[in-house]
């Protein structure tokens, strides 16, 4: 999965409980893979309507746009 604007493969989602905290991830074969340093219990659930941001450019939109 790549950004529709810049083709970057890395994204992030914001923590719904803390707008200044975010979680970086990439998608491999349609599966969200968060950075290794992040605990699975900490990360928010990513689904089709999750607001997703490109780590490299200004693109953001719903997660299902990346599929």
C-alpha cells in the first residue's frame, strides 16, 4: 500500500485519547504493521474509516483509500 500522492509506504494514526501522540505503521499485504517499539495494547484499532496520515507528505484520508 502506498500514499496516493507521493507513493510513500509509511503512515501514522493519531491516538484517539491524546491528539499529540501518534503511531507509525506500514502496510504489508494489507496488514497494518506498527513499529516494533510499540506495544500491541497501546495502538488504536485501524479500520476502514480511521483517519490516516502519510508520514512524508500532506496527504491524509480514510484508511480504506489505501487499499
